[in-house]
């Protein structure tokens, strides 16, 4: 049997929370040895950390997804995260696909905050880039 790592398992989503044991055990039976939960906002980032503390094969990342990056102030909570509780920063970046997304300027500022935190704590970053390859780079 092959061993897998799910690097983007949204177990912090509402539809999974009531049956976490079931979903995690099913993944283990199918050969998934580890699951990394990305964060997209403060609430589900904190939920990812909470879940990771309950299961030895589950790990958390934290971030503010670019779609939610309406203000630079919305990422201030990141400084309160204990870097020892997470394995990375994500999913963050630039998304220019939707017309009602936050401005590029605000998304860039929020993305830079993520990168600064990751650099400070020597953590990898999972980048979300949609219709924004040049701007993300």
C-alpha cells in the first residue's frame, strides 16, 4: 500500500467537524498517513490548530486567504499564533479572479505580512495564486 500525505485537507470546514474521527480514520485506512489543514481566516486557522492538537497525524497551517484580505488589520491575529503549533503558513497569496475581491494593493500587504511571519519563524508558505502569477511572484 502506498503512503500519502494530504497537504490540503480542509478538516476545519463545517461539513467535516461533526464526524472528524470518521473522516480521519477513513483516510488512514486508504493510506493517508498525515493531513495538513490550511487556514483561510482567523476562525478556521484556530480550528485547524485545535484539531491538530487532538490528532497526532494532523497538522495545522494558518493564514488569511486573499479573498478575505479586505483590510491589513484582519491579519493582526497572526502575531498571536504560537509558531510551534503550526507547520506552515497557508493558504495565502494573491487572487485576481473575482471582481469583488479585495484590491491588489491590500492583498499584497496581507501577503507580505504572511511572508514576514513565515520568515521570522522559519516556516514554509503555501501560496494561493489565481490569475495573479506575475503579481504573486
